[in-house]
C-alpha cells in the first residue's frame, strides 16, 4: 500500500508547546495527555461502520479525564482486573454496567464473582473455572475467549495467541467447555479473541472474524464476535501509518459474509498512544569513549516500553525545538540498570544542556499505567490539556 507521511504531532503547535513548557516548569517527569487527539481517534473508530461495539482497553491509560472523554464519545470500557472495574465505576457512577467488559486472565475467583454482581459482561477463557466454581457462574450469560492457535504483535512479549500463551480456551476443548457450561445453565453470548498488540498485518482481523464466526456457529447462542485490540500506531517515520480505511473496508467485507453477528473491538493503544507525551528534564550531558549521552530525570521507572520491548519513541528537545538535530546522542534515564535507555542513537541538537525540557512522544498508551517506584523514584505526574484552555 501507499505510505502516508505521519501527521505533524499536536505538540509541535506553538500554543501546545508553550503549554507543555509551562507544565514542565511545575515539575518533571510528567505525562501530558491531549484530549482533542483522544476525541479524534474515538471519532475515527466510531466512523467504522462495520463495528457494532467499541470498548476502550483501559489498561493502556486509565486516567479519569481520558475515561470520561471516551465514554462521552459513546465507547464502552474493557477492564482486566476488579481494580479497573471499581476504578471505572468510581469515576463514572452513572455508567451502565452493560458498557463494561471484564476480560481477566487467571484472576482470583472473587473478582469474577464481584464483576458478575456488578452486572458487567464477564469473559471466561477456560473450562476449569466452571468446573471448580459452578455456583459463581450458574445460569449466567458469559463471553468466551478462544485461543485461535496463532498470535501476532510488535514483540514476542505482547503475543497472546498459540500454545505458549496463557490466554484463551484451546480450540480442542470447545465441546468439553460447552458440555460443562450447559450443565450449569451458562449461555455463551459473546466470543472473544485478542492475538497481540501493535499488529501490523492488516489481514489479521478479517481472518479472526472468519474464525470466530466458525466457533460461534458451533456454539449456537453467540450474538457478538469480539476481535480484541491490537491496532498499531506509527511510532517512527519508518513505520507505515495504520490504514484505518483499509481496515474498515476489510471488516465490512467480512461482516457481509457473517451478517448474523455483531462485531466488537477493544483497542487501547490506538485511542491514546499519540495523545500522550512524557516530559522530562535533562540531568547531565556526558561524553564517554565517543558516545554522547543525554541523561533524563525520567527512566524506565516512568516509561518501561523501551526497556521491556526495545520499543521506539521519538524524542525531542522541547526547549530547543527549532535548533538543528545535528548530533547523535544516546538518551538514558537515572535508573541503575543497563536497560534504562530510551534510544541508543537519536539525532538531537548539539546545543542540548542540563535542565532542557525533553519530550518523549507517543507515550499515552502503556506509559503511566506501567510506571513504577523502582529505585525509590516518584511516579510521574499527569496532566491533561484540552482545546480552549
Ligand atoms: N484486549 C485484550 C484482551 C488485551 O489483552 C489487550 C492488551 C487489549 C485488548 C488492548 O490492546 P491494544 O489495542 O492496546 O494493543 N504493554 C504492551 C501492550 C500489552 C497489551 C496487553 N493487552 C505495550 O506497551 O506495547
């Protein structure tokens, strides 16, 4: 397909730049989320006509303002722990439970029971649960997560399908599952799969719909096919931007083949990644054996993705955005770990000095939500900015 250039990021605009520098003056490290970008992504997803249900995977970023924005846009929410479910209802007490999905993995049984009592849609992904705790699930309508036997994603650590993955009922055990389910009056109304995160292969979701529809027919009572999340975002200029129109067209095509079912998705990253930046201050600028390093006051404690997945995030010197990016730097954090590196080699201005405000881009998904206190460092702060502020 054709490669469209990445859109100019929101934080390059004069007004937002100024706002970000003002926020950085109140302390770093600091995540800032741009709500108009969140809204724009939600509206793009709403325009995908083949979809009947859209849920936001809140693990990507459970910030209250983001949840409110997405719920206002009409999205539902997908949660993976009782903590996330309770966070959602504390923030949005008016939210109808039917707009919330609970899709846990190996969670304690008490979390399933509490989620069912709340009236949210619960997804199970093994038969052992029903066998061991029949009374928790008796006479319920549930969704079933299937392992389609293959996975995908931007890194092996986010691949959630196939034999090595802990997720989903084996396709080999569907009949056994249905026997046990029928025995306790459980009806399967939704069928779910999520094969990985940051999936570049655009044929992926179409194939999933087809495979899930096959299982749905076998089961009989299924109304909804949930194809998970995994929509990618372009983190670098070398990444081909995700072609949402082609994705939508593919879904429309495959939906026409299986018109009996509603189609659901549950992306996290797509909705929030590009809306977030991490602001940090330069601590020291050091040369060692020909390598120039910029140290930041944010490290893998604030944004784990580079250390955990070798993930790439663009980095800019926000204090000197108009200076030439003329020199290769390694950009590192203050954590006592060799993997505390944001970029081994990135062009940044040679004018960079301590105390400059540096910006790490596309950090709105799996940034703060994976942050830790490692090395006894404080969690980053968080702000949102909106239009007309
Ligand atoms: N649904 C289920 C069942 C999931 O497990 C996930 C993500 C999603 C939806 C949302 O996936 P998304 O659309 O955001 O790709 N920490 C990793 C990503 C882990 C994703 C885990 N599950 C990262 O930073 O790349």
